[in-house]
């Protein structure tokens, strides 16, 4: 009995613990750094894994000396709009590629995927020109417009897989029942694909929330920045890293994502496995 | 109430010709069964009637009106699918009411119709449940209920009983037949199961490789099959087929097969006059091969019993005549034993002869 427990510990719990440690340690580090003073942070004689004299100085500095609140609002604005826009487009795209089976549906599916493979580090140059021409430079709307370039391919592929798992007969039956194609989509397919749609939405939201490159390139005014860009550009001054407020900002910025995840986790997991149980 | 007419119906999927020159007239109120092995084009035909599949060429009429280009919802049909296709996110009531709601029926009427259908199908207490909380048989009933509330002109059934266990299938078979009598609506029913076809259909269409083989009432198909395929497909256990030669001796015609020589009745023999070939396929059903005391060649032949399949009311004998395997039906109290030899006396009036070239029925 005891030996089996040891075996289980070595084979199961130990790897799990290592994994947990690797995943959670950065959060722990963020957390303790957020509540340390600079003096404590740079004192090599103290145990770096503990907080000796907790302080709220970093939190106050983040909110008083930077536009963190504004950045949060900006990031929410961009992430939510970009997610909704992408989901809307992806739902229609994925459904038509998967179900309408028009002449070029396969080709379009593949090309959307290829679009996803082009790295943003190359894409941001032509996109910058387009944003400039549209006179959206330095506006949050530029990000709302640009994020779907990588969100739509991603969501479309995720949803295509999901739509595939919905029995075709169900749609055919609804059509015989008297529903138009659009109604079938809206009343049968969308409710059934809800877990998949939520997964795609969460991914899209997280990807936009964390996006850095486009936000850095297209936005220069402080009041228009998103959290990741704001923190880096305002709290790394020259070669001085303001670790305390940086970590506080990072910690606070991960809260909404964590909340979104935990709120939808049930649907999210179901969505990932693509399970449509009758 | 409607008749359905199909004229020169063709459906090609690329190179594959799923349905070829299919003609069929289904009068009002008929229970028509399309039967055949998988891939014979029966489901494709049904889907064309439903409007779920485009027609390559030909015409489909419902009540003298061409419906080729009408969308499914405007054809006034209802379809029951093999996997039921119930909407999992709706309750049984909502599932059944869906079509009526879309057609903007008044609420009271929807309620009335759903309740009536639930009454007929014995699913009244299930109306608030979701499909996942139902058994296979209950789902089947709901699927049927969803079709009947609409009171459509034509019902289409696509192998609706295939997913049920054997006992439930027999029960639902009877219920569907009763339902047809009660509703008096035209039904087109697709199945691969010839027992279902025989027991339920007013008439049956047998299909193979996209081609119609024969249309007729069940017993006509059974007793007068148009070709070897229909003869072998309808009836269980299947008809025995024996290849052999026709020989004339002293004014009579005999069939000479492996280990047997059988006299063809004069009326049948006279119809064989124009047949140019020597070789022929002889067909006889298991029930037309009774045990008998051994007699002169021409009337009986000997066989060796290999396996016995007792079913209680009858016993099937798997026997061998020379190298030819056959199935014969025997009385429940037969004295036959495995490996024993015995004689069979084919009821020659009920035998069939098929053309060796195109397998069409000769007599």
C-alpha cells in the first residue's frame, strides 16, 4: 500500500508539483516584488523570497505617477471590441467554410490559416501604412482594427473544428422545419457551439489583452496606451527599471484575465475538447 | 395529402452516379418503402425529395407541382432522421413546437398540436425534458412527434429504426404502421432492412447501384421477383441460388445442378423456349425445400446436413448438395441430425429460373 503511494507520488504528484512551481513562481515573484521597497529589493543580504517590510509605496506610485487606470480602460476597450469584432466575423467565416461548401471554401480556409502564420514583426510595417492612410495613427481604433488580423484566423480555425462536431442532420432538420439558413445558424448552430464560441472569445480576449508589438508601434500618446506598453514605456526610464510598480502593474493587469478564465472555465474546458454531447 | 412523382431522376456526385434514371409514382396515402444495400442511392433519393440534395437532372413533383428548386421548408414535408437530430438545447416541447413557431402558428394551436402528438406517441410526461435525458426509443418518438405536429403533405423517414435495439425496433415498426393508418399521409420510408420493408410498406422499391430494380407490394416482390438481386434481397434467410444447365429428355426439361437433377414443370418449361443459353441460375427459397422420402432423380436430391439452426417454430438446415451450400427450412421436430444425409423435394412450382447473362427472371 505504502509503496504504491510512493510510486504514485513519484509518477504523478512530483511532476505535477514541479509543473505548478514553474507556472506559479513568476506570479509569486511578481507578488512579493510589488510589496517590497526599493531598499529591500536591492539588499542582497536579505532572503529574496520573503517580504521583510511590506509597503504600499509601489501601488501608490503606480496609480499616482502613471496613467495606469487610463491604460486599463484602454486595454479593456480595445480587447472587448476586437474580440467581439473577431468573433462576429469568425463565426460567419467558419460556418460558411465548414457548411456551405462553396467552390473555394477549402482554399479560403487554408489561406486564412496562412494569414495567421505571417508573424506580426513583418506584418506591422504594411499595417502601419494602412493605419496611417486611414488616419487612425495614435488612436485606440487602430488596435481595434488591427487585432482582428490575427484574431480572426485563430478564432475561425477554432470554430471550424467546433462546427464540424455539430451533426449536419440537425441543421437539415431545422431547414425542413421551416428555418432559413440564417435562422438555422442563429437558433441551432450558435447555441450548440456556445462552448466553442466562449473558448474562442477567451483566447481572443487574452491575446488582445497581452498584445505588445502593434500597441507599441501604433500608439505614442501616453493617454492612448494599453497596459503592457504603458508599463514598459513609462516604468522603464532609460536604463532604470522601476521593478516595484512594474510588478504591481503586471500583477493587477493579470487579474481581469484570471477572472475571465475562472468565470468561463467550465465552458472553456468543454470547448477545448470539442465535446458536444447529445 | 399528396402524391409524389419522380421522373428520370438523376444524381451524380462528381463521377459517381448515385441515382440513375429513377422513376416512381407514389399515390396519396401510400406507405412506400425504399430498400436496398448501403450505397444503393435510396437515401440520396429521399434527400432529393426533401430538398436537401440538388437534383442533377429529372423532376420531382409533389401534388403535381414541380418542387425541384423549392427549398426544403417550402415543400411541406417532414423528415425523421436516423440519428433523430433532436435539438439538444431545447426541451421536448420546444423541439416539437419549433417548426410551428417558425411558421407563426398561434400559441394555443401549437400547444394543442404538441399535446395531441404527445398523446398519440405516449410521451406526454416527457415534454419538459431535454433530449439527453431520454432513452433511444423515447428520442425516436420525439423525432416522430416533431414531424407529425406539422401535419405535412409527405413524411420522409430515413432509416429511423436503425439505432434502436431489436425488440424496440419490432415495437416501433408496429407503432409507425398504426400511425400511418391513423394519419393517412403519404410516407416515403428508407431502410436497408428487408424485414422492415416487407412488414411496413404498402409497396416497396428495391434499389441497387442507383437503379430501381423492382417496385411492387411486398408479396409480389417475394413471390415474383424481377431479377436475382431482388429474389436474394427480399426474404430471410435468402433464396438459394444454384448454377446449372437446362437439359431436355423425353419431351421434359430438367435442371441439372451439382448433385441434383430436377424436372421443371411443363408450364414453366414452355416459357423457356426462347432462351438461347444452356446455363441458367436456379432459385429456390428455404421453405420450398422440404424434407421428403428419397425418390427417383428428377424429384428429390440428397444433401448432407452441416449445421442446424433451431428457432423453435422452425429449424433451418445448412446443407450441402455435392459442393453446393443450401439452406432448407424444416419442421421443428425434424429428425435431421448434423452430418446426416437426407433428401429434399423442392416445390418446383415455386422455383425461379434466372438468365445467366443479366440475372433477370426467366420464369
